[in-house]
């Protein structure tokens, strides 16, 4: 399942936001309750401190509305767009206590998700002009998968399977478990996958060109070419001749991704999009 996650359902956003607020606020924001009078109001501006690709504004807005529905939240930019240093992304106005209580959680979401979107855009830009699409992986922060895959889409990347349920991906450890099957482990695994889940795409991981040939013969929809050299990737593309979609993975970084894309593969999966993206520098500036 290769697609764009255009939006995360609001029920899911609220579930994640409530968990985040529960661990941060707990029984109450002791500092704000103790020091800020209840009737004090403020305006806060969420500002990008560096150039970035925006993601997570709706999530941040939900944080403030979960704390106090009466807060006025205005999104001044859109997810998936580029913001320059100094750009104002959001304006929040109302109870100073409520804004201060939500500040850290809201920033955590936008900083993290914008980091994923920005990292993704760097990889997408690096392969521009080739036929290769950049894919995410399941190497996501537990509990934040839908948000992080949405952030990948904000950076113009594409989403691989969401979880274990929406695609069959037969990997090396699966093949070890059926290594004695005839005519070979890959053929047996693909046949069983087709029988059990006829409506799902079937992908097979191949570590060698021999396994790649077996996956093609078995009728895999996608073959994952894992840690292959550029020469091996080019050979696989030539041998494939359009029979299956080809995905490259392993050893992918911003220095190597262009060369991988130029071999002619269809997809390049990059775990770093989600497991190594840094939080972007975004601040909440208060005006009392």
C-alpha cells in the first residue's frame, strides 16, 4: 500500500493529544495555577526560528482547545508548505494560564512533525528528476505512527504500509522459518500469502539477485532489494523489465540516495525520515 496520508482523523488526533496532556499536565499546571491570576489574558505567536516544512499545526491547535475550548486559535500557515525563518505559524489568544499549560505539548508536536516533514523534503529534493519515490517505514515513535506518516506526506514523501495489517511483506526472518519448503521458501511464502489474503499486495525482501529472481517468478507485486550494490540494483532493474515494482533499502542517506534513484528503482525506503529527524526550532512568543 503506497499512498499519501492526507489527513489524520480528528478522533485519532484527540486520542494522542489527550495522552500527551495527561502525562504532562497530570493533576494540574502547578506553576501557572500558582503564579498567573485567573483573569490574565495573553496572545501567543508560534514562530519558526529556521526554514522548515510545516506539519502538525492542527494537532497543536487541538492541544489548546482540549485545555480550554474558549481559546481563540488561528492557523496562519498550512501544513505541507515551506516556512521561512521568522514566519508566524499560529496565533493563540485568551487565558494566559491555558496557553502556558499547552505550550510545551503543542510545540513538541509541531517541532517533531515539522522535523519529519523537513527531513523528508530533503530526500525528495535529492531524487528530483528521477522516477524514484521516497517511502517511509514502520520505524516510527510508538503511538505516533499516523502523525509521523502524515508528516512524511507533508514533506512530499509517500507512505509504505501503515502496519502489519495492510500489506504482506515477506522478510528474511519469515523465509528462514519456511526455508525447507519446495520449490523454494519465497515461492511457498508468496503462494500462502495469496491464499490467505488475496486482496493484499505482496512484497518480498530479496538480499541477493537469486532471491530477486525467485520473487519475480513467484509473482510478487513488489520486491524489496535490501542492501544491494548499485551494480546489483541496475541488474535487477534490467532483469525485472517492469514485471514488479522495485524498492531499494539499506545504506540510504542524503549522500547515497541520488545514486540509488538513478539505477531505475521505483521506491527508496528511508527509516531516517522518522527515526532520525531532529526537532525543528519553533518557539511560542507571548504578548501580555
